[in-house]
C-alpha cells in the first residue's frame, strides 16, 4: 500500500473527531474542536483558490477568439465589482445588499423560471416517448403547481389552493426527506469506508 502515512493520518483524525462526539473527555473534545476549526480554514482556503482559478480561466478566455468572449468579460467585471464592494463596505452594507437584491435575486428568479419550463418540457417528452404512471403523475403535479402559483387569467379555481398546500406539506416533504435520508446514508457509508481504509481519496491507493 502506497502512502501509509496518509491513510493512518486520515483514519486517526476521523476516529478522534468521531469519538469526540460520543466520549465527553476534555482532551477528545478539545482535539475535535481544533480539528474542525482546521478543516473550516482549509475549506475557506479551497474556496479562495476556486475563485482565483475561476478568475484566471475567464481572464484567459476573455483574450481569446471565442465567440462567447463577452460573457467571460461580463463575469470578470461582475466578480471584481462584487468583491470590491463587499470587501470595502462589508457584506451587510447598503451597496452590497443592493447588488444582492437587484442583481443576484433577479438572476436566480430567472433561472428558476427557466428550470420550471425545462422540467415541464422534459415531462412532456417523457410522456410522449414512454408514458407510464410516474410520468403522468409528474406532469400533472407540475401543471397543477404552476396553475396554483398564480391565478389563471384572474380566475381562482376552488380547491387548488388547498391542493397546493397539501402537495407542499405531504408528498414534497416526504420526497425531500427521502432524498436527505439517502444522502445521509451515503455520507455515512463513505465515511466508514474512509475510516476503515477501504477508500483513500487523499492520495493513497
């Protein structure tokens, strides 16, 4: 096995952090807190490296002959302005909140609108190619939710508001909890494999 030090270090850190949650010894608790703080610092550094890499990639593309060069330049200008305003005035200042409320939120709302249209289009294509019960339930639910989001030509259909509330509280919440449960089980399985040395994504093999 190559890099046994990496494997031993990762397994040891994982066991210390895990035991720090179950065994209330001062040494374990302090070690867990320190290791988690180190992990937070590393994640923040990785985020800064990712932002710098994004800037460098689009900087190089902005000087190339690609047809979408204007998009790269717009991204660079927006990134510089946002970082400058938030860094100088603070993330909760009036100018920073203006950028958030009048630039980021409209862009996110537009993307959500596009996502809704794409989902409806994908549901219709699935229904045409391979109709089954799940595809019918999907397209009917999507249409009902869209109709209930806003009044149709100013007409309020009785019962749709109650149906929307029921869909949001029962099937949607049940599906979200199922997804979260699956993600949690996957994280636990991946963590156990790393702690046991079966997986070594940190450089071992």
